[in-house]
């Protein structure tokens, strides 16, 4: 019985990761080997960087059992503000970025105030925000895109780290990055084993740990060698690595993270336990606005334009990434790394189907079915676990 329970937990933790590998292999076959070409892998990272950002912001909203329907509109609005400041008014690039991030934080705080203090349901507050910030972006842009941005700004989302430093025809920094990443995976697993032993938790199966580490490191080295054969490590990948590591730490190692999980699990019980529910809701939505601003910066830098279509429908992709990545529909469960995998699943689906010439109509159908299957699998696995 205990072994069966372990298998169920592992399937919930790693099921979508396995599904991601399956989807990649499938498209590798269907696209005649083009999916895993070095430049396509690099392009996948560049194209989906903004989605990972807003999905990480959405993650904390979904942990509370709610969503932020305004995140796509906030992204588009912040992108427009960036264009207005940097391109039209010649504001220093770094000052412009800082102001855009502050605008995003203000947007999230504005929505958080109505949700936390005035008790407006998050669905309604963010639906209103979606309309407000869509209109605000159109007012700023006046129906036209704003471009071009300075080359240094474009470099954030389309540049590469030490692109010209090579060894044997491959980018040296990409190879070192892969080795460092593998070392961190090994250290993390070893630390977990030591922690389990120290506190008398159930012993980790060494064989399972070794296999897990080997598979993760093989995947990391495969990707980084591919990137080394292209132009190296994109700057945006370093930015994403820092963001993912920071938010993973916040979610899993801090009091703030534990309080958000508790809020999603049972808000009344959390309040009775001393969790400041209003404060947590305010922080969660303020953070989502901040991450939307960061996504807006990456989109503008990637496209070299603040566009009227920026952020359109992105809130749905972010919500789907969270649910596909293992977040519970009722809140209180999920992991940052799962959300990243969910965003990559969405990105690979978009990229693979586009390479096959499949239209956006069929793409939406496929993504909708994938989302439905992911949530159904989560509900089914939970019911099986509770029955056991």
C-alpha cells in the first residue's frame, strides 16, 4: 500500500515532465528532426520567456484558489508604457525599465487593494482590470506600435552571453552553464537525502535518486550542448534562472510561501492559525502585476516594439501553464518547477504545431484538450490517493 502511494505521488510530481518529453519526441518525429535543432531550442527559450514570467506570477494567485484575468492586459499596458517612455521620450533605458516595473507593481497593488481590503471577488476585480488596462494600452499607443527600442534594450530578450567565446566550435559559457546546473541538481538531491536522514524521515531510495539525477543531468547537458552549437546561452535564460530559483525558494523555504499555501488549502483555518489573509492576498496580486511588467519588458525587447496586440490572450496561457504544471484547481497545491514545465509544454505545442503548418484554430483546440486532461488527471490522482 505504501509503495502504491509513493508511485501515485511520483506520478503527480513527474507526470507532466514525462509528458513534456513525450511531446518533444513526438514533434521531433513529426517535424522530421527540426524540433531539436539548436536554433529552434534557442528560439523556444526566447519566445516563451514572457510566458514563464507571467505564469510564475499567476502561480501564487492560483495557490490561493483564484486567478488574475488582467495579467495579459497588464503585460500589454506595461509594454506600451515602456515604449512611451524609452522611445517617445528618450528616458534612460534602465530608468525606463525601473519605472515600468513600478507601474506593474502599482497595477497589481491597485487590484490587490480591491480584493484584499474591499473584498471584491478576484474574478470580478481582475476582469475589470483586464478591460481597464486593455483600454489604457490602446490610449497610449493610439492604434500604432511604438518602435524601435535601443539595441541595448533589445539585447535583454534577444542577446547571448559571451557569444564569441568558443572551444572546439562550441560556446564555452553554455558548456560551463550546463555543468554548473548539473552540479546544482546533484547537490540538491544529496542535500535532500541528508535532510531526510537527519530528521528521521522515510529514507529516500538511493537507486531512484541516482536514476533521477542521471536523467535530469542528461537532459540539461543535451539542451546546453545544443545551445553551445547555436549561439550559446540567451541572456533571458539567465534572467529566468534567477527568477525561477528566487521564487522556488520563496514558495518552498519561507514563511510567506507557507502562508500562501495555507491560504489556498483552507482560508478560514489559515486565518485562525495567525495567517494575515488580507495581507497575503494583497502581496500575491501585487507580485502578479510586477511579473506582468517584467513580461511586458521581455515582449517589447523581443519584438523591438510595443504592440497593440501584446499580451492579448496571454492570461489564458498563463492559467493553463499553471494547471498543466500540477497546480490544484482548488488552490493550495503546486510547485514553481511544475509551472515552468507547464509553460514549456504550451511553448512546445505552439512551436511544434506552427512548424507543421497547423492553424491557430486547431492549436487552440489541442491546447484546450491538453488543459482538460491535465486537470482531470490531477482530480483523478487525488481521488485515488484519498481512497487508498
